[in-house]
């Protein structure tokens, strides 16, 4: 509240007090006049006139009092507004302080960026020098590349020969499939006569010699286990899935082989890195990730082989120690190792 407002209020209060005193005096006069009202009519009219004037003046004073109340309310509102402005001022000061801190941080970051920029410019200069050196090396390599290109032509010719060899292996595989179909027909005839099963049962647990037929999973397991134990130099195994090693209980026979025997296994491997069984095999044996068509094969020192198919529907294959047949089937057995991917 300003001093001027306070002075106005003070004067109004003083004037109000004076008027109140006047009203009291008038009331006393009216009391006296009542006693004299009968004395004269003219005095009564005069008194009434004075009374009306005093009432009008009283109403004026009441209006001034009301105005005073309005002023007090305005003063209250101004006081509230003043508090709000103080709060805003405090917030503004706080923001200014924060902005100053941010400015200092930005200046530091700017200095760091400037330093980093200088370092980058230095590195760019070094890289440009390195590029010039590499350009010289590239020119030298281009001349060497021309020399190597002629060598690559020879290698491409060798690669073409390898592709043709793979085609030959595929054809041999088809021939093997035909032979397996013929064996299946033979198997049907044998099943009708019901004469072969007793002979197969009698061979379980023994080393199989000569040439014969693998007719079920049991005889396949016996063939693998009995012949793996006879290996002297190297073994090549082809299976539909790497876990068939467990399925056919071959892991113990492989572990019992002499250390000088090289073991290569081609099979479908779903998880090369996380499968604990695969990681354990990889420590001791060469693994080839190859997805065949339910084909199994075993090559023992190139002196005995077995080959065929196995699935849920059945197992059928042939085994032999005949060199003529071994030479026929050897390339087919090698195909998975050439076409698959070595597990590192």
C-alpha cells in the first residue's frame, strides 16, 4: 500500500469519526426538538430540513466507507500480487544461475570439441599421408595383380575340373541310389521267404566280413561298432545327424581308437557353437557340416566300406571289403566331405 493510499484512508477515517460525532450531536438536537415541536411549526420544518441534509451527508459518508472497503480489498490483492512477483523473481534468479552453470559447461565442452577437432585434423593429415603411401603400394599391387591373373586363369581351369568331378560324384550317387533300390527289391523277396533274419541275428556282436546287406538299425549299429574298432589309419563316417553318434552308441568306440587314427565325420549340425556334444567332438575329430538325405556311410582305411539309407521308415544298405566295390563307392562317400563345410 502506498503512502498516498494510507493518507487517504486516514483522512477518510478521521472524517468518518467527525461525521459520527456530528450525527450524535444531531440526535441530541432532535431529542431537544421533539420537546419543542409543539412550540412552533416553522422550527419543526427547519429541523426536518436539516435532518434530511444530515441524512444525505450520512449516506455520502456510507458511500465513502464502502469505497474504503473496496480500497482495502484492492490493497489485499496488490499484496498477494506482490508475493507472486517475489516468487517469480526468485524462480527467475534460479533459472539465471542454472543458465550460467550450463554456459560454463558448454564452454568447457566447446574447448574439448576444439581440442578433439585439432586431434582429428592431425589424424586426417596422417591418414592422407598413409593414403598416399597406400596409393603407391596399390600401384605396385596392380602390376603384381596382372601377374597373378594369369595364375588365376590356371586355378579357374582347375576349379572347373573339380566341378566336373563333383558332377561325376553326383552321377555315381544316383547310381548308388539305383543299387539301393535294387537291394530294397531284394530285401522284399528275402522278407517274403522269411529266411534272412536268423542269419542277421547270428552276426550281431561279430566283425562282418565279405559283402552283404544291412537290413535294420540293429545290424547297422553292429556294423559301425565292430568295424570302427578295427581302424588302423583313418575313418570316414557319414550320418544324417551328428547326434546319431549317440543314437548308435559310437562315442565309446571312437574314444578307444589309437591317437594316430584320423576320424572325419560328416553330418547335419544344427548348432555349431552352443551344442556341448558338438564342441566335445570337435576337440578330437574333424567335423563336416553336411545335410544329406538320410544317407549313412563308413570307410575304414579304404579297406572296408558300408553305405545306405536310414530313417524312421527303415534302414537298408550294403557293406563290402571287395576292392572293386570299394573303388566304385569311395567317390560317393567322399562327396559329403567335399560339399560340406568344415567346422572350425
